[in-house]
């Protein structure tokens, strides 16, 4: 065993400190760094040369239909997921080093990627198994089922690795379950803590549900959280209360749905919470990951937390205390609330609940923003994200809620005469003002996000299946590539062997781009067999 | 007899849709009995293997080891296809009586039944001792993080492979080289060499893994030469190194490596 342990140590480790440092040549965690700014310091590709970006390689994932994964890159190796599978690729050539596939899983959900720590790769299967693999071989090290499909759970998120642990959440909030966040030991797969997002009877917040059964309240935790290593606080967002569109059986604010929770990563204990949309009846999960930045707020430095919420308001909070600082509408089509009061509670417009016959409500059920990755450029100080201007007809049903049966208490429908439109928007968080916008064409079906680079660029997936680059200061178009596939993932930037790449998973393939270089002839390698 | 059993796969199409509920009469009365599987294997080698291959992996006929191809039909439907043949294909009828037909069905089922669901003679605890000890398997193979890097990970082998496939891999590793695990030595342009297994190779790039578990991403222009091993890195003499009983113990242990059948972690 000693020899084997020694061998294991020869594999370059992904250290907690490396992740904490943020993106470099590597992209080590879902949102690039714990603060989730998605800002790469790479500037080989910049405003002046991005026009000559060309495709370098494509990697196809058999059977994929809608890849949502953010690839991670360490030391020239890319790790990307499909449904119930992980692929490790040479990030320079796009050729496969290993693949792990669990074909015994009965559920087929999308997957948003892996976490890296030490010599390990972590991902979740659709049926909520957290899996640890050896990073260079894909060998299975342990597997822990952390939620049961028989209780309405499934899993889609990229885990978050920090210190000695891996943090996960659950999906399933649209058909009834009880959301939670849980941490597992990275070395053994043992559960360290679990914090539910719907309080049990007698716990603080339980009174906000009337008599609704705790186990079906929803408040899913289906997107990777963010983390402040200095404060040692984990920020995890939660989804809608269930049933999504009918609140008659769950009178009250329905804590802690549609909220951001500040958790102690050692114990899971909640330090504070902020609820964006109390008693939600529009399916407006607060899922987008919170972006953390330290800025000068009204004359004094503050540790801020920012989110463009599905409900149409851009929020700024103090992330030390959870104090609400400001909310600004970031879409023009916003009918359900006239503003947000001094305590951060929306000022609701009467008559803006879904009705049995249908009610026109803006934003749409998809929300004015959603989980598509935003980015923050510390040089401009601006926040970049895709915003959807649109409205839906929302209906409700007072039918007795039946969990795990696809029942959501109603639904939303598009208005044929009123098509929506996506915009990439840049917002100044200090004022809430829109600095520029880049309108997109397309069917309003995309789920793609953004990445910011020190080259002064924002890369984003658009609603017509293009990867696009615009100037971070002006929003001016600089480059685009037609991927030929719908986009539901967010791009990254990385460096391999001295060359900067930008990569994104399209519907069925991963694409990587770099600056044009004329090809050189490659001699055949003399091959013998012994 | 050549040609019969060809395209057994098409039974999935021939049988009525939607599939009716199965009754006890649909089941093979000899199901899972090791002696029936063995008798069926001998019959199969005599009359079926010309088209379906000696291990049922196909050739002129269909590959029968893919679980989804034969698992969609009942035992009785399988037997009826063998007995009556499949009209419109090269699969002819068989004159065999019921018992040998059920034996063949038992063998065909075993081809796609994960080892974890098969009856395996042998003591898995003794097999564990061999795997992590005398047999030396962990110099190349890993189970749940214990072992070496060059061979396929065996943490879930009981679900990934049939008993027959595991047995062949142990006793005759050169019968089929595991993709991504072929041994090789690469000499780089700078004169250094790397020995390990080839995970992927094109005219333009090579991905290797060495015995220390390090991944090497090589561009062809940086490689001077490549020497591939003709034979598997796995020793081919386990039938001499281990007794028959020990082989059975090892197979029993490997067959139980099935992570998904382990108890759920309690909330």
C-alpha cells in the first residue's frame, strides 16, 4: 500500500488554496472562483485580436441532447459531464483520457458539471448519488446516495468542493419534495451535515407555511452555491415553494423558498437568510448563484452579494449580515410588483397572481433572469447577464396537490402575439443603472451564460446558438461563431501549453476556440509492436 | 444447422406490442441453474456459435451479450424463437426438444446477466484475500480506491460484465485487449521515455497513463517513436498460478463488486 499511496501523491493535487485563488490558467470550480465572478485573468485574447478566434476542436458526447455542464480545467485536462457520465479530455486536442458512465441509473436528468479537489473528481448522478472518481483514471473511489427518488428528489448540479468537503443540493421542487443542502467528506463520502430549506414543525419559519406538509414544500437547491473563504460563509440559493402556481394551501411567506441562505460550512447552521420573493406563485426560483464582490458602497467599503433575480429585480445585499441594500428593476416588462420596500420586501401589485382562467404577468415563468451564469468584471465594476423581456399567461389550479406527479398547481403559457426577447445587459451594481445592452435574436429558448476576461471581453451564448464576444465596456460586437446547436451552458476561459482557449458545451458537443495559427505539418510517429 | 439462431435480436420486433404482463409460465424452469447454463453452453457451441460467436458476441449473427437486446423478451419468447426460427431472417427453426432448448435459453440469458446477479461458486472472502494479496491484482487494478492505475477499475465489475466475460478476462486476457489499457512505451523527441498504457491515440496526439497514475498529453510532433505491446499487460497464466478453487473464489469476489446494490446511505 505504501507504494500505491506514494504513487497517488505523484498525481498533481488540486488544492483548496488553488480554487480559492480563482481562475488562472485553470478553471477549477463551477463559477470559476468561490466568489462566482466568472472573471478570467487571461488576456492573450483581447479586444484587438478576438476577431481571429477560430475553432480548435470539438468533442462529441454520445447520446447527449442538452448539455448544461460548465467544463472544469486543471493542468491541461478538461472535465465535463453529460447525463450520468464524466469525460476527462486533453484540453489541447479534445481527445478523451477517460470516461466514467453509470448506465444503471434509471433517471436521465441534465448535469451541470464536476467539482475538483485533491486527486478527485466529484459529480452527481440523476438519482442523487454523489460520486468520487480518481482524477487521472476515472476509477470509482466512493459513491453516496444523498437523496431518494422515492421522496421526489433528483440531482443536476455541479458539487462545490471546499477545504475537506463537498457540498451538494437537490432538484425536484416543481413536483414536491423538501429541499436541503448537505456536505460530505471528500475522502470518505460520509455525510457531515444536512440543512433543510423548509423548516420542520416547531422550528423558526415553520409558521410561514400554515399547515402545509413540510416534506413537500419544495425550495430546491439545484444550483452550485458560492463561498466567502475569509468570512467562512457559504451562500446557497433556493427554489420555488410547491405547488408552484397556487399558494392557497400554503398561506404565509413559505420560508426559506426563493431565498439566499448564508450557511456555516463546518456545521450547516444558518447564519442569516434573505427571501427575494415571499409566498411565490410564479415559479420564480431564486437559483442564480450569488456573485460576491468588495466595493465602495455609498462612501464605505462593503462586502456585497449581488443577484439578478428571476422576479425582475437586481439585488445588492451586505453578505456579512444579510442586510438588504438595494433592488432595482432590470427589465421593463415587470407588472407584478411596483418596487421593493426599505426592508427588501416586494411591493406587490394586486391581482398579479395566476388565476384559473389565466392572467397576463411579467416577467415570464422562465423569469427575467434565471440560472444562466452571470459574470462580474472587477475592472469595469459591472455585472453582466442575460435578461429576458417577456410576459406569460399564468394559470392556477386549486386541485388538491398531488406530489411527485408532475402537478405544479397551474402553469404558464407563451402569448403568441407578444414574443419575448433576450438581451445581454451590463449593470452598475452601485447604482443599478444599465450601462449597455446587446439585443439577441432567437426563439427565447436558450439557457446560456457568460464569462468575463481580462482581455476586456464578455463571451456569452446567444439565443440563436452563437458563441459571441462583445467589448465589456461598450457592448460592441467583436466576434461570433455559429455553433449549430442550441446553447444551455456557460463558457469558460483557460490556458493549455501557453495558448488561451475559450470553451463551451453546446447541446451535444464541447467546442474550444483559440487565436488562429497556421497549421504545421505533423510527421507520423514511427510505431512498432513488441 | 448453420444459420439458425441468426438475428435473434429481431424477436423484439416480432413479438406483439405493447408487451403483456409476464406470467410464471413465461419463465425458464431451469433459470439460473449452473448445470443448465453449462449444458446450454455446450449446445450453443455446437449449433449457435457459427453465427453468434462462441461467447455470443456476434459475427454473422447478432451480439447476444447486450442486455437490452434479449432482456426485453420473456424466457418463453426466447425459447419459441429458437424453436420456430424467425421468419424473414436467416434464423432457422430447431428440432431440439424442450429441455435442451431451456438449457440454451439459460446460457443465452447468462451472457447478458451481470455477474452480480449470477450464481457463482466460490468463497468471495477468500477471493478478496487473493485479490488484495497473493494474486497481485492490485498492482494494476483498483477497487474503490485501493490498487494500481494501469488496468480497468473493477469497483463495479459485477454489474458491468457477465460472469463469463470476467472469467475469460481473468484466464485469457489476450482474448480481448481492454480498450484504453494497451501497454506501450513512448520515446519523446528529447530522448526521455514514458511507459504506461495508451488511453487514446491519433496521428496528432497521444494520451497516456503511467504506472504512477499520471496522465501524459502528448502532441505527435514531440514524439520520436511509439512501441506498442502486442499482448495484454495482464499475466496470461492465472490458470497455472491459482488453483481451480482459487479461481472460483476470485470470480465470486469480483462478481460481488457492484456498488449500486450496496445499501443506501441513510439520511
